[in-house]
C-alpha cells in the first residue's frame, strides 16, 4: 500500500522561513531510516503558496488561474513523503517518528494512494495497460 504523508503548512513555512540546520539534519536522519527500511518512494518540501498558483475549472471548459499566496494556512501543504508500507497502521507508526526538533505544533495528514485494483471494472484492460505503460515511462525517466 502506498500512502501520501503531507506536512501541513505553518505561518513560518508560508512566510518562507527556512528550517534550521538542526531540523534539516534530523529530517535527513529520518529520511535515511525510511530509505534503509525500503519504505520511502519520494519526499520533498514545497515552496510557500506565494510562489504557487491554483487553476479552477468550470463547466464549459473554462479555467481561471489564481496566484498565491493563499490565506488558509491550515489547509496548505508544506511538504510530503510518498511511502510504501503494509498497512495504514504501519504508515501511522512511521509518521509518529517524524522529528519535532523545534518542539512546535504541526500537523501531518496520511492518505492512501489509489492502486489500479481499487477501480474495479471501470479500469478496463486497455486503461490498465495504458496506466502501466505510463508508470514504466515515468520511472525510466528518473
């Protein structure tokens, strides 16, 4: 099972405050543990929403671009990991080990990633072949 682990933004992350050397070192050690355990598939920090944009889609094929920053910090993502584990409980156990070097409040959200079998008959053999072909191509370009 794959899970997306999302670090929620804080006022500091949205203000562009960079993590301290100690935070980076602690996160580096945590990432090493994830990699050594064969759990981590990807993980990155994100720039503040002031450097981002949202695209809103409407009926009739219309889209509207809204530049950041976005006001609801508690709804924003500051970083993520993509991990592969056996269960949601195992994902939770890994997340509980995230270092809190600065001893500050922050929130992490865990969401399971859909797998091909989750779509049942809606994912026809042709669509399944396309999905597998695209996945192989993206992995080959890494």
